[in-house]
């Protein structure tokens, strides 16, 4: 899909540069990350209902190396299959929001989709909403440095960061900028809110009623609880006349088109428990078209 670019290599290089690790120490840096990657992988085996330590810098670094590169392509595949209408892009500017975006690999996936779909789109104005400000450096440094490999040269892609809890913002009618978006993408967001289904469903109903959003896009890790919530949310919004269709969550497997760098294969993902190299990504997904 992106044969001229290796996001795992660039993420690893950025991590080393950001931590003042010189090239001859890359191997030992990869070894040092083993315990953190092992920890994060074990936690994500069953994250529902657990407090995930996104405030821990080592945890965020492990996420960057173990997950970030694999979460770029899923949104591109989902949007390509959706056949979104030309009218969504008619103004020449697409306004997008990423809920719980973290390091926001999905911004790169959106850019890749738009490069294929509409190479002459003028602007993308995107905002990442995430409660953890520790992600901001990745959002504002690493992602923009990678963006030229994904977006059309004709498109300006601006990515803003807001350390907001969008659930609470919507509950109190905050003016943080959610309401004016054309498309809202929640990638691995529902897993964070699915323990209180009523609150989660009410949040998206409130969002629809208070915003101009035309599409809600969900891409989620393959957890049964999250798939169930996606279907319940779809039914609720349709039954209340807020969406024009009632889709059910689909499940897809892809193999992202990059190879792990040798330094990561030899010194980080060494094949032992919790450190097995990853090749495929399994995910649930659903797109809701809002009745406007």
C-alpha cells in the first residue's frame, strides 16, 4: 500500500532521536524497550474496564513502537470501501476530528485515503481530541514528518491537538470545536467508554444533535464487547431517526505493507512470549451516515 515508506522504521528513529540515543546504541535501546512492550501487550489482551496508564512515558513509547505503525492503514481500507459522496468534499476543505486519537496514526491513514480519493482536495483541518497531553509531541512532530509520504502534494493537512475529554465536553456544551466537523473518527475509542454503554450512546446522540457532522467512523480492536456496543449504538441512533441506515459492525483482517526494521526484529520483537513479531491487524469497523 505504501511501498516507499516504512512507518516502523521512522517511528523507531524518532523515538531514538527524541531520547538522544545515537545510532550505535539503537540495539541496546530496542532491548531496553522489551519489558515495556511486553507489559503493554499483556494489558491490551484484556483492556476493557482497566485503567490504561497513558500518562506513563514508557508506556506511550511502547505503544508507539508496538502499535502505531499498524494502526495507519485500517482507516484507509474502511473509507475506501464506504463510497463516500463527492458532496462531502465539495467546499475544498474537509473538517475532521479524531476522538481519543493518542499518537493519531489514523490521521496518516485518512491522508492516504484522500490522496487516492481526491488528490486535488485543498485543505484538511483536523483536530485530535485526547485527554493525555503527553501525546502532543508525537502529534505535532512525528506525524507531520510522516505526512508527506501519505497525503497528496495538492492538499494542506493541518493537525491540531486538544487535551479534551470529549464525553465531558459534550455533556457541558463545551465550545472546544467538536460541533463544526464534517467527519468524526473514533479509532480504538469505544473500548475506552464501553463500560458505561448508556453514557457512550448518549454522548454520540448529543454529538449528532449539536453538530454538523455527516459521518461517524469507528475502527476498533477486535474485542467482543466493543463490537456489541457498535451494533447497539447503530440501532439506537437509527431508531431515533438520527442516521439514515442501520449498519452492523464488520470485521476485517489486513496485513500492513511494511516490514519491521532488523534492529527491532533482532533486539525487540525477539519471538518470546509477548514479543512475537506482528504481521496482521484484525479490527471491527462501522460507518454511520447522519440524517441531515
